[in-house]
C-alpha cells in the first residue's frame, strides 16, 4: 500500500507539472493561421453562403441562365456532341441536322473556336473501308456545318474508322453507337 501511495504521489506531480505549462494564450498572441474564424467572421461566411444559395435557387426558379460556357451547360443542345449514322451511310439524319444547326450557329458566333470532327464506324468492313467511311461521315458533318454558317477553317476532319469503339459488344445496338461523328472542341 505504501508503494501505491508513493506511485500516486509521483504520478500526480508529473501530471501537475505537465499541466502547469498549458496555459491558454490570449487571442492576440495566437498566430492568425492557428486561430479559427471569429464569431463575426463565421456569421459573415454563413450569410454569404446563404445568399449564394438563395441566388442560385432564385435563378433556377426564374429560369436563370447557366453562367459558364454554353458548351458546358448540361441543359444546352451544345452539350450533345455526337451525330449518329445508319449502317454503311454518311447521310446525316434529321435529328443530327437539328443538333448540327445549333453547333453551326455557335461556331458562326464564335469564330475563334475550333472543332475536330472525328469520324467513327462499327467493326464490320475492312480497316481501310472503315477509315474511308469515317472520313466521309466527318466530311458530311463538315459540309453541313459550313452550309449552316460555320467557318471551314474552324473545322478539322479526322477518321478513326473502327479503332475507337464506345461499345465493344458485337450486336446491332453496339454497332449503332459506334457509327458516329464526335465534335471535339479545342479547349473544352
């Protein structure tokens, strides 16, 4: 029991000695990077966040516009950048024409923007045939965009043929997804 009392005395002294150096510094002595925001700063930050959320909600309720590039607006027609084709065809379908008309208008209004037209095919046919078909598809899109007002110098045609499939299955639904021209804007 004597040993236990001595041990308690030693541990108590160590504890008291260690805590004695732990005095709280006045706020003005605490470096700025160690201090958290003051109550006033926290209230101001909360008010700013609330105002920003309210503005976003108000803009959404009032049909507000997307603040970024129209190419990045998920609700914009320009966010869709793929035109699909029928088997062994380079003819643009009606839904593709609507999409391309929006892109042509955007390009006409933004002459400093350029786009690469990447032609793709499904896996059927020889490699050479598919490269040529992918090029015909991309040139068909290029011609349509120019007729709708885009500048020819804004458009570059590339064919990948069957080399970059988006669907790897061997069925009609996969092949339909691979028969496409992708519009790849530079810098977006």
